[in-house]
C-alpha cells in the first residue's frame, strides 16, 4: 500500500456551480423551490476529496467513503456558485480522515467530517463474484 502519511495536511478547494443533479426532489412541491439537497452537496465534497487523494495512490488502489457526519446549515438554490473545500486531518493505516466545507461567499452552507478507506480495486472487482449464491 502507498505511504498515505504524505497526505496529512493536504487540501483542495474548487469553485462549482450547483447543477440539476443536486436538486432536492423528495417532495414535489418543495422541488419547485430549486434547492440543493444535502446528499447532492455532500457528493460535491466527497468527489473533491476523491480527486485530492487519488493522485497519491497506486494504480490498483482507490479510496472509498466509509463514514460521514454531515451538517447542512443553510439552504442554497440550484445554479449558485459555491466554494467546496476539503482537508486531510489524519491518516491511520488505510483510513484517511477529512474535513469538508461548502461556502457561499462568507456563509457556511455545509460542513462534514468523513473517512475514506484506501482499498484494492481488485478487492472491489471480486466482491460481486464472491457474494453470488
């Protein structure tokens, strides 16, 4: 396994415009408000973390989300520009602990602490075969 210690303290920030894939659509009436969902916003953070980590991994390694604590603080509309930031807080064995935040200007929209585990791509390829009855 790659030496993950070099990730400690690394960070990445990207500007994004929220698109329709983040729309909160659990309730038809509320979906007309064009608000972003917690899961859609969280996915932006998780993807940014993936992009931060992946260049540090070997060809046959991948990081997967295994734990998350999300706090959605304020609603935002689709098509708004946001800053998505992640930072590696700690690395223990194959687990990478991160903190993420989404900001709209000076306003915090979402914060999340989460863990990604580094595992073998081959392991993920084998799982469906081994679990088939």
